C-alpha cells in the first residue's frame, strides 16, 4: 500500500475546520477520517495480480551505445486500472526516465520504453518492476514489486577497432594482395606469376621459366592457419586502475583487436580469461563467427582478487594447443612476476610456442618520475624509477628466452600488440 | 510508524515529568521553604477551595462576593491591570509590595524597609487580633489612605493595611509575604494571620503571575454572561489558530508517509575496485621518506638516468659503466671524473645532498639529450 500527495493535502485541509471550531478533537477526527478514507481507497483498488507485466531487453549492447528496455503492462481484470510502473535498473545501466503512468481499461495493454545507456561493461541485471495501482479516490493504492529476471549483457566497447582498417591493409600487403613495390613477404609458397619490373630476381623460378616463354617468379605469402592463443590475465593486478579504468579493460581492447586481426588473417584464435581457473573461453574458426562470441564471452569477466596460477595456465595451454602457436599473455609486468612462477611458465611455453607478454603501463608513472618539486616528489620519483628498473629487469629476463615483451599506455597497447603480431607474421616466426 | 512511535514516546515523557509540584516563590504547589504549600494545605483542610492562577484572565471568578482574590505577586502589575483588580467587588488580599495597586489607592502609599522584624498587633482587625504578633522581613507600608485601618505598626509604618470599601469586600495589604512561606509560617502568629487572610470565604484565588502576563482579571456575578475558557497563549491571534497548526502538524505525518514510501526497493550496484595502479609506488615513496633512505632513492634515480642516457647514446644496458661514462664525456665534453662521480659516486648522506645530486644529474641528462 502507498498513499498519494492528495491524502496529505486532504489531511492538511483539516486545519480549516480545526480553525473554525477551535477544537483539537476536530483535527484528530479529521485525520482519522482521512486515514479511513485512504485505507478504504487502497482496499477498493484493483489487486496487483490483476495486471500482467513483462520486461524485454535486447540480449546485449556494446558499451557507449544505447538501447532500451520495454515494459509491457496488460490489464487482465474486468475493471479499469490506473497507476504507475517503475522499471528499475542499477545506476550503471544508465536508465533514463523509468517511471511510467498508465490508465488501462479492461483487457487493454500498453508498452513503455526506458532508454538505457550503460556506463560500464558487464552483466547489468534489471531490478524488480514495481507496480502501483491507484484506488478510485486517488488517495491511496496498492504497490507490489515483481521480480522480473532480465539481464543486459554490456559488451566491451572495442574502441580499438578504429585501428583495424590500417592493420588489415598492412596484412593485405603482406599477403601480396595489394599492389606494392615489395612483394608479399612470408615463407609459404603461394603461386607462380609473370615477372614484373621490381621483383626480386632471386625469386625467379628458372624451371617454370624454362617451360614457358616468360620469366616466372614464385610468390610467397605469410603462413595461414596458425594458432593464436590469447590469455587474458584476470588476476589481482588486472584490477588496479590505470587512467580512468581497470587494467583489464585495456587488455580486453588489445585482445579484441588482435583476435579480429588474426582471424581475418586466417589464423585460428582461441581466447581464455584465466586467473586460478578459466573464467571465460572463446574460439572460432572464422572472424564472422568469432567476434560476437568473443565479445559476449568477455562481457561478464571481472578481475579476481587472487594471484594468477601460472603452472595451471601452462597445463591449460598444453591441453589446448597441439601444435606450435602464438601465445599472447595479456598480463601486468610487475616485480611480483619474479617469484610467482610466471617466468618459469613463460619459459616453458616459449619452448614450444612463440610467447608475447603484453602489459598496460601506467601514464601516471611518467609524471611521477619527472617530479622534482619537493623532497616528497623526489622520493616518489625514486620509487617510480625503482619500479621501472625492476620491470625492465623482469622484461629482460623474459626476452632472454626469446619471448616478446610489449609495454604500452592503455590506449596504445592494442595497436602495438597488433603491430607485433604483424611483424612476427611477416618474419615467419609464427 | 516511526513518527507515530516518536509521538507516543514524547507524550509519555511529558506525562512522566509533569506533576503538580513546582519550585516558584510563593507558589501554593511549592513544598520548599520559599513556597506556601503548608498554609494552602491547611486552608484546604479547613474547607477553603484554593486555586492558583498565573494569568489574571484565568481567574474567571463566578462568585465574587464569596471568593477571596489573593495577589501574591503584585510588583509586576500594570496600571490598567491594577484598576481591573480594584474593580473586583469581592475581598482582595495583596501580599508584599505592589506599586501599581498602592498608587491607585493613594499617591503617598509606598513600601519602605523598617528595622522591626517582630510586630505586635494593636488594632481591632480580626485577622491581626487572631495572630497577636507576627514576624516580618522588615518591609512595611507608609502613607496609607486616610480611611484605611493599619496594624502591626512600628515607627510610623505599618505592615498591615486594610482599606474598607462600602458594599464591597475590603482590600487588605500585608507587607511581608515571606512570613507566610513554609519556612516562617510557624513563627509567631504568622499562620493565624495567613489563614484569616485567605480563609475569609469558601473560595480563594491565588494569583502568582509574572511580567509576561498582560491580561486582566475576569469575573462575573451570578447570572452574568460567562465567557468560555479560551486558550490563553494565542491572545493576539484568532482563537482557532493554534488548533489549525495542530491539524497541520498531524497532516505532516501524512506527508512523511507519502514521501517516505519508496516506489520499489533501491537497486544494488556492484562497483569495481578503485585502487590506483600507482598506489604501491606511492607507498614505497612514503617508506623511503619515513626511513630517510636517501642512498637508495638516489641510487634508483641514478640508475634510471643512466639507462635513459645509455639508450640515447646507444650504449646497451649490459655494457660496462666505463663505456657509458666515456660516451657521456664525449657527448657533453664534461670532465670524466665529474660524470663518474655523478653517476657512480658516493651515496648522498642527507636530503639536501640528494636534491643537489638529482639537480646535477638532471642537468647532465639534459645536456646529453641536447647533444
């Protein structure tokens, strides 16, 4: 039950008879009458179960894009029903005006649209839908919250997709599909074609030339159908904030860009989000199938406040990978990698695969290193410099084994990682 | 519910703390030495219906000829109030000093301090004769009206003045109300005098007001129109105003219930972690500072500067320090020993040395980067 402002106003009107008759008893009598009227009104209101409520949202939406939740209210009773419905969402779902008034005659149905512009990635659960039905006097009514299970999956923004066209063009150059002066690089034999001026004379296939009147060259292209295994570290270090968002967001962007690029290049991409156990997994043979699956799988992944289990990760990789692959570890370069078994794990993986360690660096640290304003700032600069040296040492240890290390600011990590992938592909190291 | 509960608690609290005792001077409900409860209780036992009022308008006497009006606090009365009191046809007893009342009767009628504290009756007044002698606090009247009878005289002043009014009750003045308090009522004949003063009729009204009371005495003869009891606090607003506000206060409860009832529950928001990545570095900086680790801090900054300069000059990280120093000397033209002591010299002993060292290294680095 609830009461409306009219009840309060009616109760306030009791001041008039109390003034005229100069009697407190009148005031009490008035208030009791108003109370009785309100109770009666609430009793006369149609029961909440006589209304049917349904809420529908699209199953997923990309972060920064807008969608809408649709609430359908149907009057199943034989009476006219008047009231309001509240379509409650968590604040980060970015719901617009979510209270809708309705007046439905018997059997009528109406739809309300609540605009949603989510502000964070993840699963945004819709809270209960609350119904209010007014009594005939509009003084009071019945209220009930109906648990309506609705989940809106907010996918990662994939802002780094703006870097994709440039990387795809570079990929086509590697493939030899684009007309460039340099012939497609790579080691895998592709086809024979006529010599054009500018071709490397070392690629002339003399046997084929002998059979024909023209000079024929062999063309190569980068290897296809390579395995790319991307590990998104969701351990404790991925939770800390860099710039405005947790590290994992930048890692996820890099993961999405690399997956899109590698699947277009014809490689087989597997993605796993891992800390102590696997949190999410996606794999697809082709780009068109992979990207929606991947975005959907990564959407609910959140950092876990636990140390990553590196030996378990090695076991997982050996289960999933039957042949040489590119293993990309989207983790955090930190001194703690020294004694958490990460270095051994990377060395083990590097024995059979090509490992790339990608880490989001902190833009604040550059400002800290440059600080000279006071003794405190100098100490801070020293601490930042020490952290940087320690990270350099870890990176050097990783590089010793032949693995690649890429460290970049949140916005740069995705394109840098994509460039490293292209470079590895061009040099045939996949 | 909460609001209703609050009201109930408040009412109970008021009910518990309110009683008919008070601690005001000369109050008939005051059992302490400065009250007159003893006298009032004895008078009640003798069949006198005594009630105390704090505002003249609350007197509302319906039987003036059978009701004694006692003015126990006459000092704060205004002239018009004094006139309304003297217009009262029944017997009036004035205790203590009351300039306004005295001035209405005679211009010279005033209160003085006389030295005497025990006075003996030397007059025919029934009350004074019954008392015989009284003890006073030394106050007495002078310049009483010509036709008044005086008693308990000493040195030209009198503690007791009775003004006879034809067809109306007498106006009796007694200078020392302290004589009637619980503390001194047993002295001399104080009790007898007090009982005679207030017990002259079946009923008595004890006025104990203050300067905040601006109202006039209300009374009526039998058969006269008697105004209804009115709320005495709202004397300058229409009589229903207080009740109207009371009704509005009740309506406030409805407003509270209307606003407090939520349209569905609050929605929980799972928030992400807000720890900054640089938090650990800042913590380490505070540790350096707390420990005064100038050596370690300077070593870190030196090493970082060496790495940056080495990168600029194409000297690998794994190279010997000699190689780097030589490269810097070539790039900047500085003396070799200076460069070597800046980068690999002794650790600074205090913060000022550290700051100087850092400044010099920064200068060196800027030269390297310019070259």
